[in-house]
């Protein structure tokens, strides 16, 4: 069965499948929970570099930027900025290609 990347869950499945093919990569999917508010969908380490990927429905980002719709997304933005400040790879992504681009720049 082919994975659809037209939904957030379909995109997440595609990204997870791709991450599993990478050498020197560890990651975990973070379940939605009020106790983990703001923590991106996928966090991990690739070639010694921490990453956090917050996946959004394809087409949701405009010019690579997310306009928050609610408090949860505002918290995600704050967490992503903190990770970036600490030199981790983090951001909002709405395509597998953008996730690949962000992580493969580490090489």
C-alpha cells in the first residue's frame, strides 16, 4: 500500500520510513499529549546532531513559515527556536523533500 503524503499522518509515515534507511540515525515519534506540549513530532540524532521535526499538513506552510493557529502551535514555535538556538536542527516541515534537505545538510 502506497503512503499518501497529502495528510500530516501520511507525511509522518513517509518521513519515518525514510529516517529508518539512514545510517547513524536514531529517532522517536512523540505522541500527542498535554504533558508534552510544544515538543515536535519526531526528535532524534543524525550523525551526532540533534534534530526535531514538526510535521504539518502539506501545503500548510507559506514560504517555509507557519502562521500559528492556536496555543499549541505557538508553543511548538518557541520550542523549535530554543532547539535552533542550541545548534540543533529544528523546524516546521510540510514535505519529505524539505525534511531530507534539512537533515542531509549535516553531511
